[in-house]
């Protein structure tokens, strides 16, 4: 069984809703701090046609989600920063991969969008259109129509990043710099601490920023690590332009702190963790960002 026929896709209300509105932006009444929060992997709307084309049930497909990361970080708006959240699921399109990270072997014919030579992520099945879910299970029953790559990239991946780029530029013009916090969660099986900060080993964010965020998290009771095992992905690579005043920092929250990872359900202590994280985020906002380059506001130009 391959990808569902056009008539099946046309009757898929969730797919139509995602193509019409691929993301949601939670905006503050007024942006007061130069932070932009983004959650690329917390989308939990699964098109019926996608589930029908998969060998996996809906629950297994959800194991690739950074489940409820958008809710964990939703205090951003109250603190005066926007939060961008993808509505589409990571197993359908991974917004933290480059659009060129495609595996041509997944498709029934030549791709109509550019695909670079497969890198290690693509070869492992974790490209922009994933072949597997987190535990290594194959997603699809058969090969996909090449047009699927075009649709998903043009109607989901591209609009998400266009929205994030706009938020970053609006913030940079208002404050003279922008700080992207890329919000994720990570499997507990990786034997990781509570939180991993990824700054691409210093390339995507100033050390003063990372130090400040880490101190805030430690003060809120979190055990932290840097860049191991997650140093940052496409988002930190694309937006982390320190010389231009755009800093990007990935934050990974250990799912054991808040999630039943088998059922993909929030645990009883979810709200307590969310409160601790809000406290840390409030401390993020106390950063003296004039210590980060550049310091010149652009709005007056």
C-alpha cells in the first residue's frame, strides 16, 4: 500500500487544517524582551491519511513528538516574548531539519525538490521527512509520491520557518538583537540530565547568554549539561548568527520529568515542572542583553 489517493487526501480534514494553518503564534500584548521561543516538534495533529499510510498506530507515531513542549514553555507570552509552535507532527515533517535533508529512496520517482547527498541523519531515517520514529520503527508501508515532498515542504516546513524568520527580524529591529530559544524534549532512556543546552559548541550563542540561562535553570533545581548529547539542529544552525546579533540556543527537557513516555500522557507532576520552568524563564528575561552584540537598536534607522 502506497500513499493514499488524492480523493482520500481531499477528505482528510486534519491535513487540510494543517496546510491552512501549519503553526500557531502565541504573542504577548507587547513584546518586552528580545526572546523568541520556538517549538518545532510538539505538533500533535495527525492526518488520517498519514496514519492510514503507515505501518504504525497513532500512539507509536507520537513517540517522535516533543510531547507538550509548547505547553511547558507557554509562559513565554506572559513574560513578554512570542512563542511559535508547529501544529504538524515531527513524524510527518521535521521542522528542525534542512529542507534538503531528503532520502530519495523513500519516493517512487524523482524528487521535484532539491535533495543533497544523504548525510548521517538522512541515512539513519531521520531526515526532514522521517522514515522512522524514535524507536527505529519504519513509518511507511510503501514508497511516497514525490509530490508529497513538495507539498509538505512548501505548505508546512517553509511557512513555519518564514514565520520564525519574521519574528526574529521584528525582534532584532526592536531591540537590536534577537535570542531564539528552540524548545525540545528528549527521551529519558538516553541517560541524560534534566536539561541539555545546545549552542553548537559556542557557535550559535554568546557564552554570556548560555551561562545566564544555565544559572537560571540550576537555580530552579534542574541538573544541566551542554551540547551532549544534543548540540543543536537546523534551527540553531540557521538562526544562530552571533555577528548579526541573532543568538540561538536549544533547550532539551528530559521527558522523565513530566511524561508517561509509553502512553504519551502528562504525568501528575506536569504542572509542578511547568511552574519550575516558568521560574527559570522569568530569570532568562532578567538578562542584561546589552552585553550581547550588537548593542545598536535598528528601529531608528
